[in-house]
C-alpha cells in the first residue's frame, strides 16, 4: 500500500503539471487529475497514451481515434461519479451504515454529483449554455455508465473489505486503497458501455481546446469559461443528441442491461458474504 500511495502521489503530481500544456478542455483536465488520484500510475499511463499531445499541432488527430474518445468519456464518468462515491463511502463509514445502505448512499451521491455537476453543469456549453437542457441530455448516458461502473466497483469494494484489515475506516490507508482498487475495476467495467454511448453520439469524447479557441468562446459567451469549445473538424467531439434520436426500445434495452449488470455485481458480493 505504501508503494501504491507513493506512486499515486508522483503520478498525480506529474499529470497535474504536464496537463497544463495539453490543449484539452478544462473539465477533462481536472478529470484526468482526479482519475489519476483514484487509479495511481494507471491513470498517468492512460493520460500519456490517450490524451497528451505527442507533437505540437497533433492533438486533434491524436484524440480522434475511437478508443481515445471512449477513454475520455469513461474517464469523465469515473472522475465525476468517483467524488460522490468516495463522499458516500466516508459518510457511510462514519455513520456505521450496513452494506446495503452504504452502497445506496454511494450510488445516490455518485450519480447525483456525476450527473448534475460533472456532466451537466461543467459541460453545459454543449447544450448551448442551458443547464436544464444539459440535464435532460445527460441523464440516460450517465445512468447507463453509472450502473456499469457500480457493477464492477461494488463487489470489489465489499469483498476487499472482508479481507483487508482497516478497510472500513477512512482514517486508515487501507480504506483508500480498497476504494482506489474498486474504482479501477469500475473504470474497466464502464469502458464498453461508454464505447456504445460514444458510438451513438450520446456522450462526448476527448476534445481539443487551443488558446485561441478559448478566447473566442469566452467572447461569444460573455466571458463564460470555455468548458466545451469545439476542436477542428478532424477531431471534433461527438455532441450529445436528444435521447429520442436513439429509439426508446434501444434505450430501454440498454438501461435494463445496465441494471442487470448492477444486480449481478450485487449478487456476487452477497453470495460471497460482502454484505455480512
């Protein structure tokens, strides 16, 4: 654990400094810093491989590849949801809530923060600056991604707590190590769902934001932060579309699948004594 925390601290420091020169959206920059705080050296590796500009002027083409677009989408989900999930885990631990209520609180806070803040508030520029429209556009994508994230995270977290001493106490390193591993597994589980969401233009991927673009967008929006400035045509992120543009049957089917995966994750944890 000591080695993990040391590598995580070095990784976060590196990403926080280096990403300042990367022509990426501010909210995604913060997302990569948060993801690295959760996943340590893996987060730094994903930043270098998936977002860091390899040579000046190549970021647009570099991030246009589908898997990098999906990486940005998944990272954005885990970074935002993770804040609420960790807050819920700490509160549940302090209040000594049982496993089921712990998971419920983490889900509510994780989804609430990820949807209303990280997805809708920070990315409202994609909805023309309207927060209400952004909430409508991002509800289903966030729900599907959150369910699959929790499907991987919950059994990992609950089962690890039964074997790692001190994993229930936020004052001990074991708690944060277990939560880090759980979020890492959740990230891996959420990637395929985000691939589907990005391919259907229900979620955005990576972006390219040059200084000139930021100035133009700030002027156009009366000085508002350019959270979602568009890049060149070769690497423009997929814009959110109305849920109605994807058939209701398809959305219902994917929602059912996401809840089914979540239920399977809970069932695995329960069958192995994760809720005891």
